[in-house]
C-alpha cells in the first residue's frame, strides 16, 4: 500500500481529536463539537476507503504499513 497511511489515519484521527477536545473543552464548546465531528468523519472516510479497496480474491495481507 503506497501513499497515505490509511490505517494509521483511521486509528489516530479519533485520538488526535480527543486530545484537542481535552485542551479546549472548557473554553470553546462549539470547537469541541466540530472537532469530534471532524475526527469521526476522517475515520469514517478512511474506513470506507479500506472497505472499497479490499480485494476478496487476493490472498495474504492487503493493508499493511
């Protein structure tokens, strides 16, 4: 798999958004909402891409970094 590390993006996007939420939760409630939506959307898009790129006929590991 070349290019963007999709599995890492799918794993780390919610974590990074949680860190941002942790630092700004008390001061900016609207930022918390949009940060959580953005993190979930990035993870969802990466998951859908992995689903569509999966080849059922191929043997072995298909997605590795």
